[in-house]
C-alpha cells in the first residue's frame, strides 16, 4: 500500500512539474501586460545620483564634516567619511516637481514622463558583483541575464531578428555574463553590437557570399546533417540552439543592415537624439538604433554608456558624461512618445549602484549600493512620479525600499509575466530571475 501510495503521489508531483514547465515554455504571457518590449539604458560605473536626482541640503550645510551616522561596514576604498556637497544645483521641474541636476536640461524638460525611484539598493559594493546582480539577479552565481529571461518568456516579435540585442556592452565587470543565457537555451542570449560612433556593427554580419540561393542550399544541407545527428542523440539543447542560430544568422544578414542603418532617419530625428555631431553623437546613435530595433520587434534592447566610476575628478567627469548622455536619452523618450510607442515600450535608466555622499579624496565619491536612483518611462509606469527616498544625507534607502529583485519582478509584471511562474528547470531545481525573492512595486504602476 505504501509503495503504491508513494508512486501515486510521485505521479501527482510529476504532473504538477510538467504543467509548470509547459506554462514557462508557452509564448502567451499569463498576465495582461502593458509593455511589449524593454529598452535598458545602462550607465556603467555607477552615476552619482545623489548629485543628479536626489539633492540633499544637509550636504551643503555639513560639507567637510564627518558623516554623523554609521557608515557601511564594507567600503570600496579607505575614507575619512567626510561629507561632500554637490558641485551643482538641482531644481524642481514640471508639474511633478521632480528635481534634476543643472547638467541635465533635456531630461529636466521631460520629467513629467519619468518615474524616479530614489530608494534603489542592492547587495554588492563591487562593480562586477553589482553589475551581475542588476543584469542577472545574482552577484555570486552564473545565471541567465534579464534580457535572456524576457526573450525566453516572450520571444522576439520579428522572426528575422533576435529577441535580445546589446549595444556596446562592457567586456569587464562580469563581461558576457551580463548578456549571457547561461543555462537557458543558447538562442535566448544577447546579440552583441560593438563599435563607436558611425561604426556600430554586429560581428560577422556581412555576407561574404553574393549568391543567396546558394547560401540557402548550403544551410539547408548543414541543417539536415545536424538534425540527423540530433535524432541519434538524447535531447541536446546546444545542438538544437546551433541549428536555430544558423537559421537566424541567415535571416539577420538581410534584415539587420537596414534596421541598423540610421542614415535613413531624417535630419531632424538625428538632431533630436544628438546623433548628428558633437559629444552626443556616439550615444545618440546607440539610442536611435535602440529605437529602430525595438520598433522592428526586438523584445529587449540594451545600450550601454560608460564610464561613470568617478572616484576622483567627479566634477569634470560627470559634466562630460552628462553632456554625452542627456540629449540622447531625452530624445529617445520624446521620439517614442511622438510615435505612439512609449505606452508599450518600457525605458529603464540606471547604473549598477550610486555613489556616496562622502568624499573620496578632494573631488570624488565611492561606490554606494545602499541607496541610489533609477528612472523609468512608458510601458505602464506612472509618469511624473518620485517614489521612495534616501536618508537626509543620501547614503541609505529608507522609505519604500526597492531591491534589484523587486525591479526585476516589476519589469516582468509590466510585460505580463508573473515572476514566480517564469521558471526553468536546471540541475535539479527550478530557477527564476528573481530567485526566491522579489515583489512587484505597485506604487509606480499607472
């Protein structure tokens, strides 16, 4: 009786697991999502959001004095923990009254389209760990990236384009782990675009063969060999993904050059992004490409701007970086809105952490994972919102704290995915982007 009962309960467990696996692999999302796609503008290095979006009058009053509260146990560099006032002023803008640094006049002009989350925090004070935690949900283990999870859950809207593209990603601080599928099927990994202004390109996208019909025959022959090999083996994700990647690469050689060619854009659009000339040209081109790929059906597009790690020369470096970034980001959001795409496109801006309100040297700030700002726009986010807060000096998130796990849960929710249901069975357990944590931040939903 015990053996038969045990077998019966085992069958019930198997049925539940198979049902969960089927739900995870299905294409339609289980929730009514407001966003169809994501554009992630990653500020690599950690911008000083206490200067840019979260001004603290006490920093000016107590400039040069010791930080009066308990400093973090782990710090990136030795410091006397002396408070450092901001070199710039912040003023309220728009109907929302959101405060934006004087270095960002273009973003200041669209604050009523933005939602600022001032209470972000994460678990790691090092670039590599924090970057991976933002991108994968884990700062210690190899896990699939956020774009890979979203691509796995929803797929691309365009059969001729990948579901996940990353433009100008960093090769350090986690490297390919930030856009890797890890143990998810390989076709869900990010497709990399590299280069600088005027020369961005997917590696090996150029077609060396002039005869497309001949190339089609060659790929069909190769696919037949691989499928015969697949039939003789146990289920092999890697081989199946290789077959799919050859097919997608063939399609991309026809589709990508046209989508990526921003020369087709009218001059006033290039000027809107700052992609025509000057210090905004390189990142302006990235943001313009991001819009074109997103508009063409790529589910998750990431554009990276670096390097915000201002341990010294905070004033000079942030003035230059803000000049490069401000107009392209505001131009992207404005362009999406005027095209009627912003409501269904979630735009996310932020770095792997913020920077301390205390000084490093005479003109620098250290890493701060304890309290910083990110902002979002479109895709079901409540516009003109300032959510959460840090303490009086801007060191720790205090009110309505939002961890990276919560950010991931909210992004998936906006895409129509229950973060607890999007799972993948690997090495004997179910994995998900939010691991065993995460809550949807309902206060920022429209």
